[in-house]
C-alpha cells in the first residue's frame, strides 16, 4: 500500500538523496505524462496518525515544496499499488496541471484572531437575561408539555434567549466579514487568493467558547516580506486584538475548489481505496 504525500511536475529537478518518510520508509516518485506523485510504502499497522508520523509526513511535503511547486496532500491518502497511483494521475491530469499552474511560486500564509468586538459580550450568548444556560437551551423543547420541573425555562424565556443567541451570531458574522475585508484591503496586491474560516475554541478560564477567525492567503514568494510588514502594521492598529501570523507553508488550504469544504486530503474516490 502506498502513502501519498504530494503531486508535482515530473520536469522538476529530482533530489539525489533518498528522503525518509513515515516509518522511515524511502519516498520515491511515480510519474506519468509529466506529473509525479511522491509516495512511500506503508502498512495498515503504521497508518494510524500519531505525532511522529504526522511530523514525518509534513517534513516530506515541506522538503519537496522547498524547491518546487507541489499539490500537498493530507495525511491518510493511500492507494493500493503503483498501477492505482498511475490511474489517479492520468484521471486527474488536467486538474493537477491547472492547480500546479495556479500554485506556482506561491506559499500559504495564515492569520488568526479572536473576534469579540460586539455590542454585548460573548457571555450573553451563554447566559440570557433570564439566567438560562446554553445547555438548558439545547435540551429544551418548546412544543413539549413535559419539562424538567427544576428548569427555569418558560416559552417566553426560551424565545427571548434564542433571539439573543441569533443576534450574537449575526454580530459575530458581521465582525468576521468586516475584519476579513480590512485585511484583504490592507494586503491587496500581495496575495493571489484568500480563504476565510470560522470556528469556536474553548477558553481555559471560562466555559465559554470564543469565536476564532482564520484567514488563509496564497502569497507569491516574493511578497512574503511585504506581507509580514503589513501584518505588523495591522497588529499595531489592532493592539487590543490577539493576532497570530503563521507561514510560509505549502498551500494546503488552496488545493480544493472554493465551493468544496476543506477535507482530509485532495480527495478522489480512488485515493481512499486500499
């Protein structure tokens, strides 16, 4: 069984030294019609991800990316044998060619920040004016005639709390959009594409989950230093906001079409077969 690391043009200069992959297995290219896949052999017993395996996988991709344009895969993309690797490359050749052209000479830079600049606190999302906790809201059925007698929730309180909940979500969405647009405008001309993701992360000092905004930029290598300078300027302007810059990385966030969700790997049904 072959573990797939990345895809690149076969015309790129091949490295002389053998690169160790997951489990110390040598990484080698499989090529067809000008497109190559970097692979190594792996068994089911060694496929389950752990920190050493994921770090070894990441190191291989970064090594290839250091001297060529690559389409990075995500850990766990496997194929049964060499003929199936060839079949994958042939079937997706046009897509890979287009994507390699788009990613040529670019890296991924990431910006993350906590969004909490709303008209009322994030805690209002968890505790309404009626003293209702979020866990109670999730378990409350306003159409049921049987409720926990210890519950403080009434139909009126439930509706008021839900209204507050949606108002907070709308506030966060608006704040996300505004901040993302500020960064896109400030970094104009320094990136090719931008993707935005939102999530909620736990707060160690509080049970409240804070909204996290992640911005991913596809940046030409020549624009890395100017990109960093603009980020530092934005950080000074937003001194009360926690900002984190990461990168440059292989362009993991830009290997899927914009209308697809980010998934574990550049997925073709065959990639998952063993």
